[in-house]
C-alpha cells in the first residue's frame, strides 16, 4: 500500500507518516516510483499510536511498545503508571467541576465569601490543581471542595 493510500485509510497525513518512519515507529517496505510503500499491518501500528497518544503517551514512550518485529511489546508497568496519572487528572477535574457547579449556585453575596470557593482558590494557589493537568492526589482528596 503506498503512502497516499495509508494516509487516506488511516487519516494520518503523509507528513506525519514520514515523521513516524523517521522516528522508527513505522517502516516502509520499499518504494513504488517516488512513493513509499507500506505493509498492510501499518494501519494496525497507526491505530496503536493513535490509541497511545489519546491515552497521553508520547511518541518516545510508544516507540518501544510497538515492538521491533511488528508485534507490540506493551510495557504493563508504564500502562499502570499512565492509568494512575489519568486517575489524578480525573480527580483534579472532578474537584474543579464540583467547585464550579457550587460557585454557580452559591447563595453567598460574593464568591470570595463562600468557604467552598475559597477552598478551591487555595487549592489552585498551592498548585494542587493547575491548568497543566497535574494534581497532587492525596492533597486533592483531602481538600476536595463540595
């Protein structure tokens, strides 16, 4: 299958396919004129890459898990670590959602007079919740507004 067909069937732009090949994530099996040609299993590898990226893995983390001989070699410890990271993000986002819902209906004259909103401010000020998606789970669970 040439690179144009792979791009069409996978939805991955040809430029990304060339980049993935440069990084060793996929391999062409030759050329048809000036176009790279790939084995049919490249679509499965691209699906694994897409799944890994959706879960938050970097390409560098994914590369060894794709395996050398076309068979995935999934690092289970890394999967568990990523799952823990996702748990932290979920907890952080849940706390933020709950705080925002409360702030939206709070009867305090000012949000700054609301104890729950002030607790949310404190969490943000101490870096327990942040825009980069990282959370200090133990502190978050202990100080969760609601």
